[in-house]
C-alpha cells in the first residue's frame, strides 16, 4: 500500500512557485561570488570635492595670551584674524600665518560671545556678561555701548545676554537679543532705540534663542534661530522673508562679499530630556555654505572631539567661523577651548 502524501496535492501545487523562488535565492550567493572575481577599473584618484586640512601649528600663541572658550572669530579687511575668547586678553589678533599681533579687552569685556569687524575698522563685540553690545576702536577704546551694563532687562534701554549684532552701511545696528529675550532689536547709528520684534515660540517669525545674526549686501537679515534648528530671513522692517528648516542647528554665521552665507553648527537632531539648551552636546560638527535663498552649496563635516581629549582637526561645540581671502576657515570652539585654521586644499 502506498504511503499517504504528507502534503495534499492541491497545496503542493500552490507552493510550487515559492519553491522555485527559494531555489533561485539559494543559487544567488554563487552568482554574486562570480561577480567579485571581476577586476575594478583603475579609478582616477582626484579630489573633485572641496576639502580642508587642519593646520595644527596655528596659531602660535605667546605665553602671555591665555585661551579658553572661543565663541567669536572674524577676519578683517587686512586679512587679520580676530579671536574673541573667555580668557585674557579676550580679544587677540593674529595674522594668517599664526603670528600674534596684539590683544586687549581685559578692562571692559565681561563674557565673550560673537564679534564683527566692519570694513571701516570698527570692532563690535557682544558681551553676554555685561548684557551689552559695544563698538570699539582697533586698539580697544570703547566708542559706543548699547544696553545698560550689568542691568539685564527687556525694554528700549536694556537687553538680556545679547548674542550678536549686524551693522548696516548706514550705521543701523540690529541685535539678536538672545539668551534672555528672544527678539531682534534695532538701534540707529547714534544708539537710539528704533524698534524690536519677535517672541519666544516655534511659529514662523518666533524665536527660541536667536544666537547669531548676519546681513547681506541687499540688506536682508539672517537669524540663527538655534533651538528651533532653522535660519530665518527678514527684511529690516521685521517682515519674515523665508525660513530654512531641516538643514542645520545654527550657532554662527560668516557672510562673504559675494553674499555666500556660511553657517557653523551641527546637523538637525531632537530635543533630549537632559537638554537645557538645544543640541548641547551636538551630535556632530559642520560648516555649510548656502546661497541667500537657502540652497546648500557646500558641506564639510569634522569629527566631534571627546571632552578634554580633542585632537587637531576635531571640533567640540563649534561656535563661530570666518574665512580669509584665500578661502581658509577659522573656527572657534567652546568645549574644545581653541581656535583652529582649516586650510583649503586646491
């Protein structure tokens, strides 16, 4: 007597296509192994993307100059690199070869943040320790003060840890007022209050830590809305023109003469329960160049250094960047407590 089939005939017929597919899958590794035996072409080893190499010897800081957090860096019209640090002296100036030129600021600076050096030579510092924005001469003389020193507030006369400033050719000053107030404040060239806009929030036009501000040649204002992981663009009347989302957690700006908007910071991430300020610590470190419309033109990432163990070329809470005439990038760190030069590879 024939044994009874284990699988009914009707079910065996329905499983036939699956069996055929499994047979082909089982044969796939052999076919793949055959492809591995092929020879790869001799690819041209040319760097067609823009690259940077750290100059580990820059700057050659003299013994009398200390260094700590470096929230601000700028390059002036003479191609000198201005470093704003939470050490003494707080303002240190170097040439592009790394030679120290001069420094100042011990008697007037409370706690450094961003800085700007205008084509006219004026030096502008945001001081979150004294709650002021100040204009200086090249040799460190205070020429103008916006805000009341050591009096945080939110009115026409006082600010609360203002983070950055942008100065128009006509002399108007726009301040990102910043850690405490989440607004943009405009002053005229004499320092008189003109207007303010913005409030805490996540809607278009709102702010959650406006951390830096930049101005292009057409007068548009770019605000690093850091906790909201976006850049917002305004006209000088405070009207929102655009917002750049899902690109970067912006910490600092550098605007070139060609209206290239450079941003430093980290890539987008989520709030964590342990965060008091968004993205601290950041998950990575990057520089990006954008058009004034927010189109990404160039991206360069650096390794994030381990706290206290940072190696040359690593960044740890990158806060500021600036470019010299040759296209080299200077970047200031907070936790890394240094400024580094990244040399453009041509």
